[in-house]
C-alpha cells in the first residue's frame, strides 16, 4: 500500500496516515499532557509527518500543546490547523465566523499558539452561512501572499462550494468525516477532489473509536465524553451499529489483524490519494493504527464488506 502522497496542489509530501490531535486537549474524556507529547514524538519516530489541530480544540490549548511538543523539530512536521468555530470564555460554542477581520485575527493567534511564523495547511473548519465562500477564501489567499499560510483547505463543504472556493484560490485539501459507517463523500466529493487535484483527508476514519470494537455500550465512555451526546452513541444506536463491527471483525480474523487496522486499511484502499487522520492519545494505539499499512485487503474481503455491511447507520453524525 502506498504510504505517502503529495498534498494536493502543493509540493508537500505527507504520510497517508496522519494524526488527529483533538482528543489530546478535549472532547473524549481525560487526557494527560506528558502522555500526549510522548505520542506526538513517537509519531515522528514512526514517520508520521502530518498533524491536525484547530484553534477550537481546547480553545487554543491543543495548538499550544503541539507548539511545545514540536519546538525545535518543525522541519519534520506538516501542520494543519483551522479557524471559524467561535467559542466563549467558558468553552461554549458561539457560532461560526468566516469574515475577513476574524480570519486574520484567528490566524495570528494560531501562529502565536504554535510558536511558528507560517501554517502549512490552514483550513476553514466550517463555512459561515452568512459569508460567501469567495470572500472567506479570498482572505485566506491574502494570508498565503503574506507568507503566514502556505496552503488552503476546507472542511465539511459540498461539491459546489468546493468548486467555487477552488476557482478563487487553489485548494490543497478537503477534510470530511469518512469511514465504513460514514460514506457520504463517495457520492460526489471524491470525484471533484480527483478532478481538481485536491487531497481528501478523512477524519474519524475509525468512527470515533466505535469501529475498533472498543465501545460496546455507553458504559465504555467516561463521564463528560462528547460521544455521550452524539446520536450514534445512544444505547439503541450502539446495539444496531455493532453490526458494522461484526463484519470488520470477520475480516480482521482472516488477516490476523485488529479491527482498527482493517477499518483504516479500507479507507486508504478507496484510492491512493486519501489521507486519514485517526486521533489517539496513546502510543500503543498510534502504533496499531500505523500497522494498517501492513494490511492488504483482497477482492474477496472488499466483496464481503460491500455485501454484509449495514446499508444504514443508526444515528446522525452530529
């Protein structure tokens, strides 16, 4: 399996398994800074060079964590961060902002948090419905001209918005949830990304941990875990959605691999440009995820998956 790819419309070569860092600062229960830094350093040792954060994760704390972990080793890192999700002083979500002045302020704050002079890949985290995509991307293009940003990305937009954005300034990456239980991007986005030379970055490729088989009931989640409020993690949804895990386990047993490795290999197998950014705080999970490169799914495996995976996932993504 091809392990690296060129980040779309750029000269940056990235590993096709990156690392989503969100859970190191918020959302998925308890976390430990030293454990997270150890995991980040191990990622570098494994050859992972693509790291994903956002200013909204821990209200800047996640960016600061990466800044601390990678100080002195940024030459080994391709760093992606994001703007647009606005949070209040107590962490409350206040909405979306894609206005030029806000984007400039957010970029400067992210650079300060990271301790860097430029951002390798700057994403619009979500589209502000009150601002035309041309205005938002035009402001991001100005940041490229100023050298504060090297490449532009978008997250969770439809194909029409992606085309309009790309016509304003070349888009390097589109980040959208994609996994065996979230396959919507196959309908249009894959084709548009291929046509325009945009790298598709799959976040939550392991279904927020569910497809690994680690979550069999709500009792497996810590108090305060964001997933407890997610529609796919009600007891009823979990019970139905375990049918996905049963099929993955069937393939995993055939290969002598873990369910996480099979689910990840399936994502990467869709085309050789897709990059996945599974999130973890732990070294052993990081190593397990990276082991997906050692999985060679057969035509028979893929046929079993297509024939036996549930056609409907119980519960909306958000």
